[in-house]
């Protein structure tokens, strides 16, 4: 195509003989510029064409597209939209007060812990889903006045990590930080040389205080040792403030990774900081299984349909996929290219350093190339640490996830292409520790924009992205207190100090109202991310006649036909 263009221009200008050398030099320069531009602004066509070989998509009117949709190195319009780029926000700081023991929890733990009541918890899912289970397990033990046994980690989930609790988390720290709240032991006591057998059961999702008293307590009184299995999101989002604060104490203070994980994590953070003062961490979920499961279509044609379709067959109970519907509902993870364009539209220049936390990316380098072109300073665990350094972690998915968790947590800006467990947990954590920016794509809105991008200028595109992303940037007042999933919105643990509040009132209102979001996505009580396990909430069970509000059901009798299905998305 380049030679075509050159021929064309030579034809136009050949009568100005004396100008030929000058003009060819200019055209050569233009050509080089053009090539550079098309490299740095990877033809942001409909993401549907993402994996079409680049030269094909550029044959038609490439020139107009490049001139219309040209991604600038830095978008100067951003300042006008008052987007907070890195770190410090204009908004008042909040102080966290979950560390202070709450009044009603000041009773001595010895006085409330009943002898002969032991709660055993088996968590489920990937590292972050298990984190919610561990957090809620402590609160459940407190509700039941029981002694908690250090939770059992899920070693059989999709992520297949054989590590036990104390290989991921500092168990002694966990026990001692919570010693005023709940009695925690490492192992069940033995009776006559044998450990007492636990009574296994499950509780419904979002079980509240009363639900635990009705369902679990009688078994605990009768059997003394109860094991709650598949324990994740099994505690209501709405609880007494004191219990919510306990949740925060567990999640943000008692759960600490083991020393080797923390040391390696800090090493990675320091290496990122050596490269640049600020860095963005991107949690990119774009694994083949993930894409197959979500039923989305990324424009790879028959090849993609065949590849992902074959993986999809693994889950017999999945509905026939309807990629358009998934996308419309914001359930498709953004492609690496889309994330890159979103970030550039939000004003992050091409010089910004990005740390990418990700598993195996579908079609690997081919898929990552457009993102790398937008952000050439691209790092990952594998590029900033040696194989030897990673060796103690690399065959354990949860330890690797823990390293990414640390680097993402410490980042100046955390961005995800999805709304899974890690995104939610880190969003909550970053709110709790002072509102560091967490960018989550407003996928429902952005998807149309990505479909339309060929028809608009970069300026129009970028401005729309900025509009749609309001309320999805981790601002302090994005979500109303009490709304959303607790681990994602721990508002009960965050209180504004009065001075900051005053300052805030004197500040011009940012978007004209206190709560930025009125968009449906963050308003949902349900997690946005497709997570088949979510369907097992109380409503679902009620509809299926399993949970009718009064009867006690032994959940062991309800085994999932497709256990892997539930774990697929549980990162
Ligand atoms: C736990 O102990 C407290 C304080 O003694 C008591 O009020 C509460 O009813 C007990 N709850 C259970 C489930 O035993
Ligand atoms: C956890 O695993 C380590 C290493 O395999 C082992 O030494 C330790 O006893 C295990 N802890 C528990 C509580 O099973
Ligand atoms: C960032 O990327 C640019 C372009 O590849 C490169 O010139 C520059 O040296 C990189 N900076 C660092 C600190 O790696
Ligand atoms: C996308 O294009 C269609 C048709 O041109 C238009 O109706 C729609 O409003 C556009 N969407 C956005 C987000 O610009
Ligand atoms: C709930 O289920 C139990 C046992 O299946 C049944 O005895 C009871 O009548 C049901 N209650 C309601 C309100 O449907």
C-alpha cells in the first residue's frame, strides 16, 4: 500500500521536475511518520477486527483513519475534565477506624467463646475469592461464639494450588491480631488420640446473623464441630457496624502474606519504582478458558469460534452463548487494546509505565502487541524478576497471584479489564487505605464506543471515554454507603474526619452532586462479573425450591454437577 501511495503522489507531482528530490524527501518523511503513527496508533478498529492481520484492516482508507483517529502521545484535553492522574486526590482524605476495637466487641473473647463449639471453614475459588471466605469465616465464628480453626484453602479449584493457609498467609499474625475478637486455633483438639469428626454443611450465600443462628447453631450445639464448605460470599453484605469493622480488621490488618511473599512483592514494587516515579498496574484477565466461559466474541472469526467453542464444551450446563448480549451487559473483559485506548483517553501518556498482572493471554503476543504499542514501557513479573527469583512461587498459582496482588495494591493507579474478585477486593482495599485511583471499565457503555471508534475522531472518542468513566475511577464518593458488595465497598469502616469534611464542603462540587454514580453498574447489589456461583444466592435457591426461608437444608446434598464451572471465574 505504501508503494501505491508513493506512485500516486509521484504521478501528481512529476511535472515539477525541479521539486522532485525535495518532494520525495518530504514524502519519505511523511511515510516514515505514517508508519510510526500506524504502529503507535494500532488501527483502533472495531475490536472485532483485533486479530485480523494488521495489513488487511489498513488497506481501506488508512490515511483518513489515521488522521481522524490518531492517538496523541498525551491528551491535553484531560486537564479540562479534571481527571486525577496519579495519587493524591482533591477529595478529602478519609481515616480508617476499623483498627479500633468496637465497643460491643470489647467483651473478653474468653467470656463469649463457648467451649465445645468449633467452626471449620473450607474456602473456595482463587486467592481473592478465598480471601472473602477467610474474612467472613472470622465473623461467622464471632456470631456463633465459636472457636475458629485456621481455614482450609481450596486446593482443588480451577487454579489448583496445593498451598495451605500458612504457606500463603502469616498464621501467627492472623491469630494474634484477632485475639481480642475470636479465638483461633491451628488444629482441632484431639479427643482420645483422634480429631473429632466435623459435621459438614453449607450455608446459603449472603447468610445474615439470624441465618447463622438458625442454620448453623443447632448443629454446632449438637455436633460441636461444624465444617462449612465452599465458603465464599456466604455472609450478608448488611451486618451490624461492629461486625463490619471486624470484617475490615480481618481483611485489611490480620491477613498478611508470609514473609517470602511480601519480600518478593516489595522487590517487584521497588523495581517498578526504579523505572518510574509512578506506575499503573493492570490486572488483565484474558485467558482462553475465561473467554470461552464468558461466551464473548472478539472477532477472530471461525478460528476463534472453533478454539473457544472447544474449550466451552467442557461446561455442559452453559447456555448457548450470545456474545452480543454478554457484551451489551458489560460482561466481556476488555481486550488489551481496548484497555490501552481507554487509558490513553483518560490521559495517561505513552511514557507511563505499566505493570501487567495476567495469566496466559489468549493468542499471547499477538493480542498484547496493540497494548504494548500504546504503552511501550510494559512490565510483568517475568520481565522484572529472574526465573530463579520466581522459582519458589511459580508453580503455585496463589503465590503468584499474591505477588501480583502486592504490586497492584502498591500501584499509583490500578486498572482492570474485568470486574472479578481481585478487582473487587483491591478496589475495596484501595478505598480503605486512602482512595488511590482504581479504574474499572464501564464496560456496558464503552462497548458501543469501541464499536463506533472508526467513525469518530480521537478527540470525540476520548471525551466520551472520560464521560463514561465518571464514577468508575475509584473516587471516594462513587458508591453510596451500604451499597454494593461489602468487600468492594467497606463504607462502614471508612469515616471522614471532620476537618476533611469541612474542606470538602468548601470545595466546588466536582460533578454537581455528592454521589457521582447514578449509573446502573455500580448500583447493582449483585457482582457484575459473570460468576456462575452467584446464581446460587438465596433468591436462586428459593426459586428452585431448595431454600424456602424456614426449613434447614443440608447443603451437602446439593452438590454441583460441574464444580469447575463455579470456580472458573473465581480469581
Ligand atoms: C454469644 O454470646 C453473647 C454474649 O454472651 C450472647 O449475647 C449471644 O446470644 C451468643 N450467641 C450465640 C449464637 O451463642
Ligand atoms: C502446610 O504445609 C507445610 C508444608 O507442606 C507443612 O509443613 C505444614 O504443616 C502445613 N500446615 C498445615 C496446617 O497443614
Ligand atoms: C520507555 O519506553 C520508551 C520507548 O520504548 C523508551 O525509549 C524508554 O527508554 C523507556 N523508558 C524506560 C525508563 O524504560
Ligand atoms: C454509534 O453509532 C451509531 C450509529 O452511527 C449511533 O447511533 C450511536 O449513537 C453511536 N454510539 C456512540 C456511543 O457514539
Ligand atoms: C419449606 O420446606 C419444608 C421442607 O421441605 C416444608 O416442610 C415447609 O412447609 C416449607 N415452607 C414453606 C414456607 O414453603
